[in-house]
């Protein structure tokens, strides 16, 4: 009988032509063929087929059948597709799934055609059998077969996987891929058969059906049946030519999640990682050219032998026999695999070797414990250019291990902030101090380590170029968007002793600070993961030399083309590959000349991809060494050789303290700071050249004693301001700040003298924003009575903010979320916010009118869109400024400051319903059609009405307890999104996980813990409840909780149409 009718809405892929580039073909979303409740949409013998506990069950235990019978899906014929399902079988019999088949007898539900077998015989499991056609077995498990067109002869041309025994009474993941005449079957992610069917009677399309086999009693179970059509239909107006951005239209073999590729390149999915293998976040190759990947959690390490490029040969994947997982950095060196583990296998550096010489690593040595964990913990490990040591990168939540006592820069790190900072408005990285993230060099035993570079937020990966120069890709703090201290993701040249100025909260150093180094390229918002040079790739010359940067959030791989610039480099980024969802994690160039990259992380569907060049340009290997600028780099290297070493050449050092090249000048100063201060103190105090004096006195301020303050200030006072460029004026102001921070506050006479010196210069012209930033800080610190009136006037003169330089790059990328685009269209008042932030410290010298003008500014600033901490920062700045007002002033200002700053509150209406306790299969069935034309405004209402907005932000609206969902479509498939909605505790990022706080007097509070300087704020599951505040001294223990803050069942009040609208809203992305 037919159990019910179902209307099928197939989403066709359309090639869109956008103003900036052509959007390539994409496949349809996965469609669930079974809703977990009934057999609506299927036809079969009702005595045999039923639904039990959300599973399709076919049984002959009580109703034997004389011939094979089938449950037929009523959705019509399917040609090219990918079908996944879970299945198990009880009884001494077999079953299978029919595809591209024909219903030969509707009365008995007899079906003939291709079948993926489910059989206890290892050789027959997931084999290709041609049911009822006379062809019989086409390929058994482990075979790669080509069928001859004329004779129909089967030719075994290769091997897939060994036919090892599998217990089919347990659940397993099955997969069928049919594209043209190429048929692939998989079990648990491993290819069982790979068939190229050129037979005259090959089947091009047909129905899908499930089998119950005649014979001994049996029961078969199916669930999670998902279909993805691979047929692409292009718009008749689509163009075939390459666009002016160098992005080509994609052929039909390109995975549908890939949206654009640089001209002449192709991308293919080599392996889709089954859930049992986890979600891969790191990748390397061994000495045999085999790839090795690691799961982020506990699934293990995996050895991958890819098939040859240009062939249909399948990748071979096996789990390595070693109990280690959670590696976020992998490198093969010194005949071993080095792994930086960020998980339960032991945080830190491990060395893995092959103890029995069978070609598989199996022995783990724990070399160096690193006190840090989570997504800002220990990350990458790479081999040094000379092949004699290792370099290791760690994020800002990683303490420097006590074993590391050496450094190429002095280890007296400080926050070095002239005025008090505010911690992040949401409590991120509270208590995390300098040096922030760091990079060290160490030997092959994990010993003799020294710090090389510091001041990072979260540099996930590092890479050396052919000239031995080190580069790192550092993260932004996306919650800071709209604030003057926001720093975009950045590529940096990580030279010896380098400092890049990350500090927590508002304390991030601007790039012009002379005691830090600037980035090579600012890339805008994102989540940096792997980086790799293209050396060894069979690519055109410029792509062989490019540095590839992977952005997890926005599904982008950048190719950065580097050019020597003095003793450093400048870079030109290009979007090499973009996709949606494409959460890229790591990349490596294989020995076959292809680039391989992984997607995964935070439990999302993982996969391995291959990039090859198929264009017309030459791919002959080129020398990546670049002689231009080599003399300047050599000079920098001479100075760097003195980093961390006493007995340096002071003549060479002092000769370069005024070098016009900032990287050389920086290297000279670090070399000077590495020498005993008594050997150069007097020389620093007696320099006549302004730039030499500023650089030397900065070194003295950083390494001197309090007794050095007075002579240092006296020497600084001799410098002629009028003779300095703006950059040197900035360096001079920074040196004054460092003197006060590190050596001590000025006495009254000195303070007043400095006000008399600097106050007439403030404000500089509005165009000189950097100079005004430093002048206002110094004058507020010194207590200049005129600074309030001058600064309020300057705030009014600022005018509209210019678009940041990095915006030109992101505006070409459709995957960026609407909040970022909206911020570009209506920039927050960055400069004025900085001035307001500084003025919050001023307690006196205000008139009441000035106070009113100042506090009214915050109401205007709050009308703009910013990052997740934007409004919180405005509130905190205003609250701190209000606390510095006198009691009468506070009373007079009540009308202005009585309400918290926030955007306009969205007035939502309740769902219509009736609701339903949704399962994933049911939701996928409902969401299988085209969601592009859904009612997004109703989806917005439901985002608020279901309480999502109380914890999550989307398009600039909502709370800040959970992750921002604005870019969810770039990282998650529909299946991944439903996992997060329906099973919020399945995968929890450490950034948003809950913890259990136990106090000394027995109180136990569970929630998201935000750390502040004097207390912990615990946000419980109730988003409307205020946080529980627990003083630090009252806390006895804080331990992670495996239960998500997000309640289960938030979408249960929705009916089918409302679910479609909500999901369509969340998955909408771009301009």
C-alpha cells in the first residue's frame, strides 16, 4: 500500500551573476526521506514494514515472504545523487538499498536495478549488485571495477578497502554516490566499491527502495535517510567566461559547497570524514608523503593515502594505533611525528614514533607540558628552515611553561598602558596578561626552548618562507568591532624578539607604537586557522610562492603574494577559494604537487579536499628565494643575533637606532635591551640625534631603574619637537608614557613643565588622529585642566569615519555577515569613542554643561551597530565616568544616564504553532526544499520569540552570552545547524561552555563563568536572570560542565512553516 503522499520540492542550483564575481553552481540541500514518525511518502507491504522508535523496520519474523520485497520511496526518479543512511540487520539473511531502479511489479513491490548490499559476508557488505537484471554481482567489497562497454566484462583495476569483518547487527553509516556512470559505495566513511559502469545496460536514473530479503527470518532497521541531488541546472543567462576578479565558473564535478576558485584551479572532495573519525583540525604529511590528520576531540589520529590526482582512485584512511588525539599542530621531523595536543591526551608537545617499523606510529612521548588549553591554547608546531629545531605557537590563554627561561627579548613583559584599561564588556580574557600569545624555538627533545615572538591574541599557525623568515596569522577580537581598539585579523612578520601588542580588553596597542611591530596585511574579521606556503605545488609561479591563509569563520582561503619591503615585506591578499559552508582548518602541499585542506572544528562535518591546477600556465618549479632586500634583511639578522645575548656590538647597535627601516630599528633596540644596562646607560642619555635618542631612551625606560627616570626625562626634554616627523613625535610620546609606566610618576614640577610643553600642541589638526590620540592620553595623565574643553570640541569636529583599508577586501566577499556590511555603511564614531574613553578618567575641571554634552554622546553612539561588546563597552565607559562625577553632578545627570544604553528593543509576537517536539530527521524532512523565498521578517520575529536572541546575536541584534550566529551559514551545513539546535550539549566550544562553581560555604552554581579582576560572574541557563556574582576568595573550585547553557526544545513551539522561516533567516548570509 501507499502510506501517504508527499509533495517534493527540489532545489535547483542556479548560476548567479553578481556585480563582483560569478557565483558558481551549487547542489541542493540534503533532503530527509523519512520523518521518524510514519511511512508517509513510501509504498510497501504493510505487514512487513512499520515505524518503531523513529526507525523504519522491515521484518519477516512474523510474516515470511516468498520473494524479495521492497519499500519504495514515492519521490520520483533520481539520477545523480548522494544518499546516506544508518542501518543494522538482525537474523541470518541480508538486505540492501536499491537505486536507479524500476518498480517491476507494483502489486508485490518487486524492484530491479542497482543495489548496495547489506550482508554479513565481509566481501558482500556494500557490494554493487544488479538486482533482477541478469548482471548479478558487479563489484565486491574492496574492488575498483571498470565495466567494458562492448563486452560487459568486469575488469578489476584497483583496490579500495580490505574486506574485514563488520558486525552488521550494530548501527553503521552507509553512503551511495552516483554521478554519471561512476558509482561509489561506502561504509563508515570507507569506500567499499568504486565502479565505472560503461555497460550498454547501465542505469542512468530510477527509484530508491529498501529491501527485505526472502529466506530465513530477518529484521532490518533504517534511519537518518538523507538524499542530496547532485544534478545542477544553470540559469540560461549564465556566462562561461572568467570574471575580472580571476574567479572561474565551476564545472559539475566541483563540490557544491565551493563557491569560487582562482582561475585555472579545481577543487575536489577527496574524503568525507564519518562521525566516528571526528572533526579534523590539523594536517601534515609524513616522510612517505602520506597525510596525517587529527580530530579536535578524542577520535584519534588518521593516516590518509590520497588517490592520484586526475584519477578516480579513492583515498585510503586508517586510524593510527596510538592513544593520542586533540592535536592542533602536527609536523613530521627527525623521523617522528610531533604533535601539539590541546586536549585530554596531555596538553603540550608530544613525539610519536613507529616502535615496530611497520609504517604506523604507535609510541607516544610527552616532551613538554604546556599550561594552557582550549581554542586559545597551544597550537602549531613547524620545522625550522635549517631542519635542526622546532618552532611552536601558542594562543593568549597559554602560560609560558616554567621550563622556558630564555627569550630573544627581555622577559619583563608589562601591559604598558598609561591610563587604566577596561576589560572586555563580556569578560573575555580577563586576567590574561602579557605576553599574550607567543612563539618559541626548541630542540627535538622539547628542551632548550626560548621565546622568539609575543603579543598575539591567537595565532593558530606559523610558516617559514624560502628565505627563512617566519610569518604568523593572528586573530581579531570580533566583539571589539566598532571600537577604536579593534584590530582585524592580521598577517605578521614574526621576526626575532618581535612584540605585536595584544593586551586584554581596551588595552590593545595601536600598530604605530614604536615598541611593537606593524602587521604585513590587515585582512578584516575572521578566524585564522592553518597557513602554508605553496612550495612544491604544481601551480603557476606566483601561486607556488604565495602564502595561503585559512579563515574558518568566513570559509575563505587567501593567497597572499609577498614582496620584499625594506627588511620586511608587504603583502597583497587574493581570495583563492571561498565556500559556504567551508570551515577550513589546515592545509598542506602534498608530494604529488596538489594542495590538500581540511574542513572541520567544533564537531561540524569534516572533509578532506584537494586543489590542483588545470589551466594553461607553466607549473615548472621556481626558486622561491628572493634576493631583493637581502642586504637589509642581512643587517637585521646581524642585529637579531645579539637578541638575548650579552656581549653584543654596541657600535653596530647604536649605528642603527636611527635606521629609517622600522624593522631594523626595532631589531637594534631589542639588541640594546639584551645588553647589561650599565654598559650603555650613559651613551643612551647623551645622544644628540633625535631618533637615536628616542630609541635609546625607550630602551632605557623599558630596562632601567626608577633612578633613571629623572635623567631620562631630562634627555627627552632636549629633543626639538619642531624637527620631528609625525612618526617620531609618536615615538617620543610613547617613550614618555613608558617612562611613567615603568620608572615612576613625575613630580609636580616635572608634571607642570610637561603640560606647558605639550598642551599648546593639542589638539593637532583633526587629520592627525594618531597624534591627538597620544596627546590626549598624556595630557589626561598629567592632569591638564584644559583637556576637557579641547577634547569635547575635537569630538564634534571628527565627522564621519573613513572606511578601514581592510573593508575593500571583505566587500568583495559575499560570505561576510550583514552586521559587518551594515557597519561599513554606518561607521561607529571611532575617534570620538577614543576621546570619550580617555575623558572618563577626568574627575575635575568639568562644567555641568560639558558633563551633559559628554553623556549625551553615548546615547548617539549607541545608535550605531558594533560587535557583541560594543554596547557593553559604551555602558561601562559611561558608568565609570559617572562614578567620577560629584554627587550633585550625578543627581543633575539622572535624566540622561538613568537607562542602560542599548539598541531599540524588538517587540516579538509568539509563535502560532501548534508546536511539536522536533527530531533531526523530522526537521530535515520539513527543511528539504528551497528556503530562499521564505519570510525572513517572520524568521526575525521567531529568532526573538523563541528566546534565541536572549543569548545570541544575529545581524547585530540579540544578546551576548552565546556565539554570534551572523555567519553560521559559512561554517555549518543545515545538518550541523540542526544538531546545535536540537542537541546543544553535543559539541560545546570552550569559549561558551558552562562551568560549575563551588564556593567554600557549599554553594554550587552552574552557568557560563565570566572572570573579572575581583569576582566571577556566573550566567545561569535563564537568560533573563542577572548573573550570580561570587568573589574570588569565596571560590573553592571551578570545573567544566558537559551540559550546554542552551536549553533543549527551544524550537518545539514552532509549526512546520515557522521552522522553515526561522532556519531560512539563520542561514541567510551576505549583503
